[in-house]
């Protein structure tokens, strides 16, 4: 199996720079050695590979985008390389890692006080603690601002009540960011983000949900029953919760489509190898035009998506507004990877449908990319809104 | 309902609808968790005569024509796919070789047992090296005194761990292969030298019990021969021809169930202050799904009816299988999407149906093989 696939590409993005080519090789080697051997089993048993996370953190693969003084490298491109390579082996592993070091930790890094950063960032970067970020509720999915989790003031304290669902890492998290609103407030007013810790009175997490894909990444509910915290646990300014959330959203949205790139690359790795060794009708199936057509389309769509997504990351790093571009990338890349996983199974036929071959897992994992972090339908609405305004 | 379906079968379909709603749907989660159909439910299936719908009346079955059978199967597919799988093998690939090519003695011996469900059957053609290219099988049968010795391995064989009788397709002449070198046998479960290997772990189809079947100097007597020596490829292919329509019927049944779940959820789920059914994007999903199902259903009825009239349906059965299974897969994807995050969770049954339906584009001939067969019919002559 080759290590680097796009070394020969002529156009230059960050991914073509010597340092990131080298990083990619290292991450790939690490993932093949540590993550690949356990990824099927973790999917089957629905458990997160904590050991791999710990080892990855020792090499700097957890939170590389976070500031150096808390243990990161302050390098958003390195995060992109690690993100994509992780998804090429285990999407579920990256899903949990990302909820911890990006959704949780990046929000702390961006909106937190110095005390909050010192308390929460180092243990996450060291892989000792797991974070999560909680917005979605049973009745607030695509319509995210309709959340009903509330906060109210009680002297110097805040009291939080409500219920969150489909929260990545909730069953295993040590730290939580929870978004709540002031009763009676509307739209983006009245929001607060709170940093909560496991063990706080009134905070409970439910059993992990059983899911189609992303199964080594535990997803669950958070129940908040009169959770009482001091001002130290407020992230950002009171009432600014939604505005802060939107301001850091671009970073998260820029990375999301890399999941599709990683999984689609894994599909190509698998089917190129398979079609060169599988014989039917007296020939290798790679010699049939029907198979070649599938490989060619998979590769064409992947490379187009890859270039667009790398470009998107550069725009994000340079602080450009990427509302429309991030939606285009997510829409296109998640559609691309769902086609790729479908075709990968199809090329492998009965074998593709069996658990012992990884494409079966890639197929189940890819479906989440059309749902999580804004469904494809919502991305289309965002693109149209940007076009029409 | 199609007016060409007999009065009697229409009444039976109403019974099946009630059976699916009252007995099967409540058992779905249990089947998914255990990979096994509860005995009580299996007994009810037997009482309803579901294992012998296609088997002639003279041998204890109902002797249904293909059209009627497809519409019973369609209703029965609106629940856990294991229920469809276990009965459809006895009605199709597990018995059709016997019905069409068996000797009177073989039919009398096995068909009543298959029709009652006392015997479960399996059809063993596929091998690790022989999928779409079925004529490249390597499992051999060698003639010896008063019988045959079978050697080789089959895999992806549905029902294998619980089957009492296997239709096994073997190679008897390496030179001739599909042109007279392939032979079918009826092999009983307790034949010496037959063993069950690994049970495959699959994405979906919990309860199909797909497994490897291993033959090591497996002895079968002369009267286990099905049809003539060298006639096995034809037996396998005609058996599969009919199987394409039953795959289409099941896919349409699953699609119809999904659509009704989608309609129900869209009316119930509110976002942005109104039921999502009021959004055009959701309406399009439902409209596309209903349109595809209508087209597939008409293709099925027409093709099955043509078959019953004795017409050659090779091209139409490929088209129907291709269109129905590809459409059902798209519908499963749309309905999962319509459910959003909830659709990704196991507690909505869409998640299971999405995994199950994926196999339909592979088994009974992949979509790609169907296209080749359609093209071959178009281009010949």
C-alpha cells in the first residue's frame, strides 16, 4: 500500500509543502500501525480506542492547531493533515477526537479566560481528558436556535436545565460545553455557553445510542437538572453564546469535509488493490471497462473535492469569510464520498457487503456526513441564501 | 391491487398484511438483536403455508403463479428481512430446481417437507472465486461406484447453518464448464463430508445466516443427481431468472414501507415552526420515491404476468430487478435523510432497512450484471 497519493500533484496548496508531506507520511505510518489493527473491532464492539488517542497525543496529533503554550503546535494545517489521515483509517475515531480537540477545545481557546485555558486545554491535548460540545436537542436539529435548554441567574450562580441529544462523546466526556438560552429570549439573543465537568451535581449522561456508523465514537444524551455553576464556568460573555458559536463555526465547518476526503481515499485504496487481484471471466476485474469507469469517476470526484477542500482550509486560516464555500465543500464532498463508498462495495460485490472487509464500515460511516454538522439540505439552503442576498 | 391477481390471493394478501402488522413488526427488534426468528413466529409462518406458496399443490404447496407469489412476497417484505429470506429460499432458489428438473421420486421425497417448512433449503452456487462469473466454480463432483464424491467450498450461502437440504452446483467436466460440464446435486445436511464453515458477518440481513459450506469427499448416491449430468448451469440460471423478480418484489415492499414511514414522520416532526412535510425539499423526496415505486410496481406486475403466460422474460426480469433495487436503495437513503440524526440511530427502523436494502443491488446478480444482460439481449441478432 502506498503512503502518499498526491505527491505528484502540480498545483500547490499547504498539502504539497515538504513539512506537511512529511507529517502525512508519519501520521499514515502511525495510523496503520496503531489504529488500523483495532478499527474494525472498535466498530464491532462500539468502543472508543483510548490507547490510540494517548499514543497519538504523545506524537502531537491531538490538538495540533491549539496554541503552543498549552501543548499544541498552533498549526491549523497540521490539524487538517491529521484529520484527513485519521478518517482514511477510522472515521469514528476522528469523530470523537475532533469533538474533543476542536469542538470543545477550540471554543475554549477562542472564547475562554486564561484560567479556563490552563485548566482545560493541556489535559485534552495530552489525551488524558475528553471534551464534547452540546447544542442539539430532541426538538432542535436543523432548526438549531430553537433549543429549550435554559439558564437563569441565582445570585452569583447560574442554574442550567434541559436535555441535549446526539452529542458526540457525551457518554465518555470529562468536560462539556453546553449551549443554553435565557427563558423568553429569541433568535441569537440570550445565549450562554457553559463549561461543565463530569461529576457536577445534576449532570447526567445517558447510555450510548446504537448507530448505523461512526460506531466507535460514543454518542449520547446529556440531562441537566438544576446544574448550578459559578461565573468561572461561563464561556465568553453572558448573552453572547450564540454569537460566539457562529464566530467559531467557520473553523469547524472548514475541517468537516476532510472526513469525506479521507474515507473516499480509503475506498480508492481498497478497490484499486481488490480489482487488481480479483479474477472473474478469466481476467482481472480491473480489465473491465465497467470497473475502470467506476474507478475513474471515483478518482475524478475525489480530486476535485480534495482541491476545493484544501483551498477552503487555506481561506479559513487566512481568516476569510467562508459561509458559502464551506457549505459547497460539505455538500459536494459528502455526496462524493457516499457515491464512492457505494461503488466500492459494488466493485467488491458480496465481499464488499461482508464485515471483514473495511468498505462495509466506510459505507455506514459516510452516511453521517450527509446529516451531521448540517444536513445536505441545510447546506443547500445556506448556499442559496448567500446567492440570493 | 393488480386486477390480474386472483381473488383467492387477494384475500390471502389481506391476511398477510395483518400478520405483518400484528406478529412480525412487533418482533423486528428481537430478530435484529438475536439474529433469529422466534419459534412462535416461525410456526405461524408454517401454519400460513408461507414455505410452499410456489410449490405445486400435488406436493403439498399452494401452487401459486409467479404474479400472485410476488405480491404476497411484497407484503411480507414490509418487515424484518430475515422473515422474507427464510421463506423465499424454499419458494425459490431452494425448490425451483427440484420442481422443474427433479424426478418424481425426488419431488415426493422433498417437496412436501419444503412446502410445510419442516425442511429449510439452501442453494449453493457462489464460491470465493466465482461470484458474478458463476461458470468459474471449482467445487467438483467425481463419479465413483454407486455415487459421487463432492469436493470444494461454497460461501455466502443463505440459510446454510439451518438448512436440511442443499441444491449444490458442481463442476463435472473442467473442459466443458458452462457448456455441459456443470451438474447439480441435492445434498442432505447429514451427508458425510458436508460441514458448515464460518458464518459471515454482514452489514445487514441479520438472520439470513449466510455461511460457508465445505465439502470434503462428500459422498452422495446416484439418486441425488438433479436433472442430467452436464445440465447444472442451465438449472442454476433458470432458477436465478425467477429469483430476480422476487428480489424486485421484496425491494418494492421495503420501499413502500419506507415511504409510509417517511410520510408519517414528515407530518409529525416540526422544525422552524412547522411540520417538515410543509417544506418543498421534503415533498420532493416523497414525490420522487412514490413515482419510482409506482413504476417499479408496474414493471413487476407486467413481467411476472408475462412469465406466467410462458413468455421469455430474460431482459424484462433484469430490467425490473435493476430498477426496483436501485430505486429502493435511493428511497432508503432519502427516508433516512428525511429522519435526520434520528434516522442514523438504531431506534428508528430506517437504519436497519438501509443496511438490508444495500444487499439487493448485489445478490441475484449485481446491477452491473443486469445491465450486461440487458445489453446482450439488445445487441444480439
